């Protein structure tokens, strides 16, 4: 089912099937990363400004951080003409069914024509790895941008689904049929927070970073209902430093853009350990750590 308001919830989180954390990370090289067009507000003044040498060093630091946390990187090579391919959270939604031990991905249907050609390369990559590769129905008139907007609740077979800018609400109706998981749909209301992963960061089953300004009242109430503790992120750190585009791969360490001082203090207050990374070249294109990786089973 798809849930859009708190009063529609007819389950308790503890009663949803458990889901192991994915333990490998896909990273895509920034060989061809650049800003050549504008498809979100953060790109508007940054066309042609990427320092590619610096971007490479920042990407290597992200890779090293995952390696240090014992999360083995699987590297995909970026392709010419696809400057946003480095943001590999967007082209697929990985899934895992513990009952059948089935690993797979649902392919995205990108909102922007500039990014549509990225998806086949990831389809080929996952097919070669033996994953079940699924697509939305050809007859469905809907956009879907993978884990830019669809986030698994840590430890639970429950999907959070953002919609309004880059993913259509109708896409979740199709995902409901494919994945047979409850989906909590959140309407995004601020174009700076164009993907769900820019404004909601699930840390573990009980905690999440949240940018309150990104959601309507129903969305915020849903988040408050299903997470025991929500950690509000100051708007300037969420909007300008992408503090919510962080990633917690192990329930303890939070890989986050450096300089998110107030957010880091709040994370420490809840016994999380911030791991600061400089992703400033990628912020110019509207993404940070979470956008730059894809976790897989």
C-alpha cells in the first residue's frame, strides 16, 4: 500500500519484515563529471565551473571513507557525454528479498532527457553481476529517479518515496506491485530539495536527519510517526551544504559534507560519529555523499 497521511497508517514499524543492511557500495568515476546544463536550482550559476582535478581527489576521499568502514567499493566507469553519471544513486533502486534471497534493481525513468542515457549502462552493470533487473511498465506515464527519491528504511522492508519534482506519485503505484513493500509517500514542496535524499537521511531504524522546510505538514507528520527520533537540520546547512545528503552505512558513522557544524553537534548528541568529507565540487551540481553512491546487497 501507499501511505500519504499519518491517519492512513495501519501497521507498526516493528511488524514490517526485517531487511539486512546492504554491505557493498557502487561508486562511479568522475572522469566526465561537469556541469553542462541546468536541471536543478543548485546548478544555475555553476555551468562550466567544475575543477575536475579537485573533483577526482574528492571522489577518491569518498571511496577511501567507505573502504575504511569495511564497505567494499564496486567501481563503475563514467561515460563520455554523461556528466551526471557520477551521481549513481539515481539510475536504479536496488532491492533484496530475504525470503527468496533475490537481489535486484528497478531501473529509473529519468525526468530529464539529459540523464536518460545513463540508465542502460547501469542495467548492463547489474545484469552482468547477476541481479534481477526490472523496469516500470512502458504504458506508465511517470518519472522515477531511483534512490534519489526512494529510500529504504534501515533494517525494514519499508520504502520512503519522495515525489513532486523528479519522481511521479504514480511511479510508486507501480513499485508497490513490483516490490510488495509498504510505501510512505512524501510530497516535496521546495525546489531546492528536489530529491528526497536532499532532505531526509535515515540513519538507523529509529533516527533520521530531516530538513523540515522540504515537506508539507502530512509528510513531516509521517516522518515523526515512523522514526522514534528526528534530528532537525538547520535550513542553511541542509540547503547550502547538503547536510541531509549524508549517508550512514553502518548505523554509527555518518559521511557528511564538511562544515555542517550544527548538524554534527546534533549527531554527536545522539551517539553518531560524523565523518566529514569535502564534496564541494559535487555540491555545485546539486549532490553530495548520498548522491555519489549506491548501496547494494
